[in-house]
C-alpha cells in the first residue's frame, strides 16, 4: 500500500513570474524530499528579493509540508530574501496555529 501512496503523492513548484511561484499537488513525507531537492537552489537564485509562494492549488499537506515551508523561510532569510506563503490551506494553517508557527512564518490565508 505504501508503494501506491508514494506514486500518487507528488508536488511541484511552478514559476509563474519573476518572484512568483505556484505550489501544486500533495505535500507529504513521500513528496517533500524530492520537491526540496528539485527546487532548493532554483527558488533562492531567483533575481527578485521578494518571493511569493501561492498554495491555492495545493491539494493536501501533512506536517512535512509545513516543515518544508519552515526550511524555505530559513533559506530565504539566509539569502536575504523576503518570502510570503499565500492562500495557505486551512488544514496547514490549523497545524501552524496549534504549533505556534503562525506567529513566525509569513502566512496569508485565502480571502
């Protein structure tokens, strides 16, 4: 069964404009490591000093998705970039709120 879950679980980060990205798919323990490796340098080599990550098309996320946002936030700080996570799904926001990460991460909920 875990093999099926690993195949079904995928996520991708798509650049929509300089400094603007769309995160799609499922963030899970299966997909986050690959997504991190694929975008680790690309995201922070963007010529813009401000990065927006839109999560409106994210289908699902577990705690590993939130852990990746924390890592992206740290990387952005180290690269002297401002990063904002837009349209955070309610499920992710609830986890962030319970853990206190909503006070640290630059999160914007859908309107």
